[in-house]
C-alpha cells in the first residue's frame, strides 16, 4: 500500500484499513511525525547577493520569503509559533490560522510575492537590522510551536551552528528558548544554495524530496507540482439485499489522474473512474472495497475490510383456496408455499399470532404476508369481502344497441356456484351459464348463488336499430374549378364524408360542397344511435379548362386607328368578345380592333362545355401622346445630383445627353430635353437645371496645445465662415479666428455657407496636461536649499500622498499638491534615513498617472 506519510497516519488512526498501511506508517515517519505536527516548511527563496533582489531595485538584501504548508485535513492555529535562523527570530501573531491543506507565506514587504506576514513591519521580530536576511551557502531554519515543541527544521551547506534562541514573551505569547549545536536527526538537509536567486521547494506539498527551482521561480501559496493524497471514499449504501446495486464516490484529495477500484463479491469486479455507478452484489456476505489512486506525486491506496454487508431476503406470494367474496359465517383460507418465519397483516396491522404458512380469514379486509428480516418486502395483496348477500355485476362485451340484427354477449364478472338469466321478470330457459348471448331487445339480469348466499345483478337494457347506407349519386364529370354539391337525406345522427375512404376534415353535415380540382372518389358514413353504415363510392372526373393568355396583357392607348390583338389557348379554338358580347366571325387567334372598347376572348375544351375567358383589356385608338420631365429638384449645390425622369409605356426614350433610359442623373447647369415615341406617335419636353457654386472651408493644420496657455485657430475658405460652438472655444470679431484652451485632445469644426450650400473642415488640437516629478532625497537642515520634500505635479484631478517610517507609522498625509513635508511629524523631526511614501494621482480624464509599481517608493533624509 503506497501512501504519503500524512495519509498513512490518518488512515491508521481513523479508518478500518488493512495492517500493511500501518506498517508503512512506521517505516516512513522518520523526520516529520516523530514531532506529531501538521505544519512544514514547504518553500524558500534565498536571494542572490548584490544590490537588488527578485528584480526590484532596493537597498538591502531583504527580498526573501518562506512558505509554510498545513499537511492535515483540518485547520491549525500557528499563533505564537517561533521561526528562526539563529540570527533573527519571528513570532507568529496570536490567532493566526492555516486552513486545511493551506499555505502561509512569511517575508519582507519587498518580496516579489504578496506575503501573509511582513517580518520587517510586523513588530514581531528580534535580531539585527536586516531582519529576514539569510546566507546563501550555509544556513538553517527552525520552526517551533507555541509550547516550544519542534515542528520542522531544515538546513543547507553546513548550516550555522550552534544556534541559541531566546525569544522573549510578545503580544500574549510566552517566552521560548532553545539551542542546537549541530544539525541532528530532526533536520532535513537541502541541496546547496548558490548565489543565483533560485528557490527551493518540496517536490510535492509536504513530501521529503526538495528541488531547486530556477528560471520559473517557485510560486508561494500554490501547489508544488502535485498534492499528497488522503484516499477516502463513500458508498451510497453499505447494508444491502441480494441483487441490490449501489454507487461509490471518491471523497479524498490530491487531484488523482488514475483510479483502480476492486469490489470483492460484486458482479462488477473492478472500476477505473472516480465515481463507479451501479455496482451490484448477487450473493450474501460481507465484502471489502479497495481503491488505488495515482497523481503526479505517486500512487496511494486504501482498503476497508467488511465494508459491504449483503443480506438474504425477498417477497413471498400468497393465494386463496376458495372464493374471497362470501356471506357472513363463511371463511377463506389464505396460504403461501414460502418457508421461513413470517407475519400476516390485515391492512398495515400485524395479526397477533398469525405466523404460520396459512391463515383463515373470516372478516372483510386486505391481507398480506411478509417474511421477517431486513431484506423482506410485503407479498401480493388479497381482498376478502364478507357481505349480507351476493351482488353480482353483469357487463356487455360490445354495444348494447344491436344494429341490423347483430348480437352481444353479456357476462357475470365474478364466479359463482349457479346462474339464472332473466328477460324482464321471466327466466330464460337453459340460460344458466356465466355468459349469455343476447339476440333481441329487452331488460336483462341474472340471479346467482354461492353456498347459502344469493343475489340479483344490475339490469342491462338492450335496444335494436336497423340502418341502411344512404345513396349519393352516380359517377359523373365536371369542369376543373367548378363547384360541386353532394347531399344525402338529413335523417341520421352523424355524417362523415370521405375521399378515397379517408375522412375529409370538417365535412360532417348531410351535404358536402367543394371546388373540383382533381378527380375524386366520394362516399359518406352515417350513424343512427350506435349503428353505422357507409354509402357506395361515386367517382367524379375533372375535365381540364383551357389555359388562356392575350397579347398585349395591359390596357392600350395608341395614336393609330387600328390595333392587332393576339390570343393564346391550350384548346386551339377562340371566340373574340367586345364589351362582353361575341363578335360575329371573330374565331381566329388574332383580331384587329377598329373601335374603342373592352376586348377579351373565350376558349372551350373540345367535346365539353368547359370554357375559359381571358382577362379584358381596354383599347383606345387615335390617342394623342404627351410626355413631361419630372425633376427631383431644379436647383442644387455643386457636388450634388438631380434626378430627371419620365413616366409612361413608351416604345423608345431619347434624352438630350443621348441616354435611352426612363431616368437620368445630372450634375451640371443646363437645359435638358427628352423625346419619346409610342404606338407610332412621338412627343418632347424640356427643363432648365441650375447648380450653385459650393463654399470652401479650411480649418488649418492639426495643432498641439500646452494645456495652460491655449492657442489660436485661424480658418480660411470661400463663403461665410463660422466655428461650431464649443465650451472651450472663444470666437473673436473675425468669425474665422477663434481662441481655444482645451484640457483634453479635441476636434474643432469650421463651417462655410454660401447661397444655402455648406462645407466644413475639422482641426485636431492635441493636449498633454499631466506631468509628475518625484525627488528621492532632501536635506531639511535649514540652509534654504532642498529643505522640503515636494512632488511637482501638473494637470491632476486627484492627489493623495502618505509618508511612513520603517515601522509603518504614518508621518505625513496630504491631498494638496502644493503641500510640502519638512521631515517631521508635529514637534518630532525624523532622523536621517530612508522613509517610504505612497501616492495616488489621477489626470483630468480620471485615469491613474502612476501604475502599481511606481505608486510607492522611498525618500532619503540627509542632514
């Protein structure tokens, strides 16, 4: 069984696992759990020597950090823990909690990562000025809990022994003292540290293998390559009946990449997913479940012996050895062939003393039986009815309205000893069976007997109806598109018309009217009471109607005295009409109209009277032709377009610019004319078009403003010039000259107008209003030179400056850019040294002028 040290410890203490897990525990717990702790030193960064650390240009080699990791599945209070390298000591503040499998990073404020505890400002350290500075080649780190018990210890190189620590009481934490003359068995040795700024981390969180991480630096507060594993799982049920199926779910940690399940006694012996479903157990017994998982840190497993309990059980079947309906004083024996201890029930109540394989029921009720045991279930139910007399029920196995001398069977629902059927009040000779076939109308009932009980049933009334199929008509033909009316006698209860045997939706009246488009086979189904009959089908043939067209297809107005009309028909015969009346002798496909009127023609399908008539067209002869030019406008500005068009059905169109379309576009001043022809006649029209000169606007070249003095805009052009109003615009007496003083980059527009025509141009004025200068040294010695710390800013909408000493105490704060710091706080004047500032500034657009890295820094005081 392969497990990490903390998982093995957890399994041996809290779960029924096989003994080999505990054996591995005793072999692996060499350095950590001899101390019985959860927290370990998990990652460190020891900076290279030099003037700056971790890429941040600072004074002092202090950008270092150490990560602690909680290997346990519950949170740990590390308040008052002592952390030391022998030269400096950090006391973890009281109440500090590391969550289960969580991280806690300790380091300097100028470390690259965000630290959970800043040892340079926490007021919880003892040691030299450079708190947290570690040596690169030889060093050790020691972590003890609040009671002084060793939690973890590491070293690299030869370390710096002996170590003597005297941590005084601090912020509710008791004093702790300890010393080490050398790296004993409690210390883990790391690979040597070089002056290369590389970090060290455990290969997996909490493991005993350390790795040097260069290039992509170690990442505090995040998992190292993988996680140690707590292998646990759960089942949807642990006590089952034979044949039951359950689901399993992985509940452990460690981000597994592979699962190997073993299910003892199950029909599915193995599984390889995180949550196996429908694992079934066909046999009784107690069975173990084993799970092995693999992740980037290794392979881990767990076994729970006797985890699944499968019990014997099931449902039984009961039966009655006689009728379950009887009169008072009778009984029925209920029995089962199933062996084993059982209990009889009436409803949900157990019957006292009813524990044998048979039970004699003498009262009405619903009876069941059930084997005793956790896996048993109720049997089928038997209902016993005890009554004063019998109440037989008869039903018909078909319609009780007999159609056209049909028959119907009526039957008694329950079984009795004897039967006698009655028609009205008279017994029917020989009708002594459970079923009787009815052939005539009347009132039917039955008298039955069961032992000493008798009873008479309900009455069924049987009626008789004779119905005949209605005639419709004989087969016939009709013209396509004609309306057909079919009708039968209105004497039936319901109607349903059919086409080719299929019901026609909505056609449920005694008549059916429809438009004939194709041949159809029509019938009708009628009902009278519950009887039904369907008529014979009639076939209706559709005769096609000629397809007709005429040329022309629109009304005609011509200047000639005659006009030729042409007819087209699929039937090939014609009769011309004038104003709806036939024209004698006009039976050809063409006809020459010699008088005004409405012309059409008819065409008939050969051998039938199916006729089609063409649409009418109106013919006007000797009509004078006229044309008029329509203009979208007659006057426009240069650069615009005017549309000219004529309306009418002309055979030809010719414009003065040689265009032959019904409309043209013009862009120049001039006289435009058009000539048209239609029906041998022609006409002309002319129109004058004028375009006015367009104005010119020139706003000038793009400019740059200094934000404080503004500048002058000078426009030029042709026409009346004016600048478009703007809040930052000041127009002088000359409308083409303007003074502007924008606080941000702005476009300004110059407009020129002349005779109703306009033109415009824009000029861009770029503005850079914001600047900032932050000094790094000042000398408040009263000599009048560089006596104050002042940040020079320009073009800001928000300003907030804070200055702190090395212990985080606020010495100066201002929201006024004109304020200066004299190096003190009230009556106190700060000594020479380095002080730290934070600054928030926004420009006029509300945007930060400093990024996160440059919004904080330091200032040195020299006297």
